[in-house]
């Protein structure tokens, strides 16, 4: 299989030292020496997300972390509310429905910002909400949610805040304790710069208290935070879970987290903002618009919207065939209209943005659009 540059919104290419660490011989997934490595990895996550609570890492993908988070906090129907502003936000509703736990929903048009005032009004007018679930970086639209402001509101109202940070963690700074984020779900393969395979869930003290105190047991076993919590306590020093841990994935994640903290989360965030801006300015110079440009945008992906006479999927194919670069088609109703270009971690670099912009220029020209030669790269000439 030919190796292609992964500019999709995860998984992403990973650093060489991460791969090397992952390539170590397999070790036993329990015992004192192993638990030291596992706990060190968890401590790095705590540092990154600024939480004094618990961190759980389990074999799985982001969906497992999100499902576990929702099930832990939705004891009764209608006690949990979801802000539905895109594909991954909507997925949370779908997950809850399969357990007959239909949430209350605050619907926001795709591509529009979630205003804290709207959230406050929603919480004021709907009764009985104990938890609000929200996506930090909506990977379908490119919109970033102002979690800090929303955390201020939920904290004042005594509502728990559960955040899907699958594409933001590791790139956009997150201050769980400071912002009042009670749970945060993420995965190894996006902003965290490791290969796919691990689901990560961080939970603050109040969230853990809720999970331990709730009357109805959480359904199921694997996506059950009460089960994870029990083994984490009962088998703390030996095997703080009851599955076969993906040890090599943990090796990779540990290394990647060290790299991220070495770079500095602020510095890393700013690097991504700068490169996202170059990507967006280059695309706009070619006459293609950025989806929801006026909103607060996430630095992890760029969502570009093609004119109606061009199927965006054709640009995805074009970059693949001519440059061996993979980007992604739009999600849901945005399929065929938009492309999603991931620029995360190792791949958030000028060397990867330049060929995509050159490709875009060529693609548009072959599709009869007037584009001035070199205009997409003008941003690099200053
Ligand atoms: C990718 C993503 C998910 C799903 O994660 P998987 O690892 O693919 O299961 C959920 N939410 C957001 C915001 C994502 O970007």
C-alpha cells in the first residue's frame, strides 16, 4: 500500500520517535513496572488538560470515550442536554437514543457559533438538566466552541459540562479545572499525535462524585465508567482496568504527549493558528470560500466550500491522484460541497500546505476557473 500524506482530520502522520516507541517489544499489561508507564501517561494527560481529577485510557476510538462519557452522566432521559451544531454533536444524540436516553437538544445551525447567551437562555428555560454535552472543535464545520464562557454558565447553574474534545485536545489549550469542564473525551489519533487506538476520558471530582452516587447503574460493561472506576480503585497499583491494555499504543501516546508538552501547548496552538491562517488565505486567494469564515474557527482543520458547479469530492480525488495527499470530503449535508483539510501536529507545516494550494490552483484551472498563476502562494512571499 502506497504511503500517502495524511491531511485528513485524523488519523495524522506521527513523529518518528513516537513510531519508534510504539515499535518496542510487547510487554505485559499489568504489574508494577507497567502501571508506572500507564500512570505516567495519564499524568501527562492531566497536565495537558489541566485536571486534578481522574484520567482513564482504554483501547478504542473517540466514539468509545464519548459514549462512555454520555452514559456515565445521563441517568434519566431529559437530564442531559446536547448542543447540536454539527455532525459529531448530532452523533451524541444518536448514541443516547440507542439507550432510550433521548436528550434535550439545543439546535444551532451548522457553521454558526454557539453563543454563551443562547446556552444560558436554553438552560434557563428547560427544567431538570443536570448535564450539558457539547463539542469543542466541530470537525464537520470547522467551528470552535468558546468552552471557557460556557463553563462559566454551567458552573453557576450547577450543571455538569461534558465536552467532546476529540479533535481539539493536544492543539487547542483546555483548562478543565479553570473553565469548569467536568468531563472531557478524546482519542489518540488527532491533536494528540499518536496512532489511532486509544479512547481517553478525563473526569473532574464533581463528575466522579456524580458517577459514584447515581442511583441507576450505568448500562453495559465496556463503555461503563463505573466499571472503569471500580477497577481503577480496586486494582490501582497492579492493573487499574480489567481488559488487555493496548500497551504499544500507550508507548506511542506517552512519547507523543511528552513531545507536545516539550513544544508547549501555547506554542503548539499558535503554530496551528498561523498555519491554518496561511491555508485559509491561500484558498481564498483562489476564489474559494472558507465555510463559516465569520465564526470562531478551530485551528485543527480547514473546511473549504466549493462553488455549486464543482463537486468537492473531485478535488479530494485530484490531490490523491496527482500529489498522493489525502484530504476528506464534507460530512453529512456538506458532502460534495466542502472539503475538510486536517492540519494537525506533525503535518501542520508549510511544506504540506504549499502542495495543497498548488494543487487547488491547478484543479481550478482545469475546471475552467480563472485563477492568477501563483496567487495561492502569495501569502508565503511576504
Ligand atoms: C473524530 C471525531 C470523533 C470520533 O472519533 P473516532 O476516533 O473516529 O471514533 C468524535 N468527535 C469529534 C469532534 C471528532 O473529530
